[in-house]
């Protein structure tokens, strides 16, 4: 209750807020956005920057996976991994703008986190493989890397669309929440 009142006092007339996204989650999210963009833009033009950003992404993924196991409540995978049936039901309800509001990740958001971690891990693995003697110049590795990058772009587009839809549906700025860490309490 004290947290609710503190959030309310900070913004008179606004509904009370609670801390949802911890600094590790927020820093991971925005660092991954920046590093993926850097990697994408430098892939063919600036190999050293591309490789270094790839290694930084591997480090970020390692931190996020550990944090998903031991981190704060809403950061833990156990708080946002849902069954396929629950995810499908949530997506159907979202299309009709009647989906339940979640304080942490909703079922679609949780599935997106897992999908992005898996696909970006695949990009990192194939990217690393291309730097080794065993796989340098191997066409299937390069093709897999490119397919995974394109799949990530599709997932990012769906993620942004989902954030916009949920922000409209629940009248809540989810981008701001990922910057401040705070969401509406109710």
C-alpha cells in the first residue's frame, strides 16, 4: 500500500503506479535494441563493429537468462511462461480488445521474450561459427544466420505491434513503462 501511495503522490491526479521492470530488465531490453540495430546496420559494412556488437549481445543474453532464473518477480521466466492454449486465448481476446491486463508480461509478451531469446541466440551462435576455421565460408551457416536475422525482424515488428495494441487496449504507455520501470497499479 505504501508503494501505491508513493506512486500516487508523485503524480497527483494520476493513478498510483508500482515498480514492475527492474533495472536489469530495462537495461537488457534497451541495450539489446541498440546492439541489434548496430549489428544489423554494420553487418556488411563494418565487420569489426558487427563482431563486437555480436559478442556484447551474447553477454547480454547470458545475463538475461541467469536473471530469468534468479531475478526479480516479473523478470523470472516462471512468471511469464504460459501454455500454448493460454497464449492462443490471450491473442484471440486481444484481437477483440478484451484481453486481461497483466502487471508483468502477458502471455503473448512472455512467448515473445522466449522466441526472441531463442532466435537471437541462434544468430549469435551462427555468427560465432562464421568466425571459426571450421565454419568460415560455409554457406548453410551464413544462410541460417541471415534467415534468423530476418525472423528476428519479423518478431520485432510483431512485438512492436503487440505493445501498441496492448497500450491502446489498456490505456497504458508500455514504452514509458519499460523506460521508467513503473506501471499503473490497478
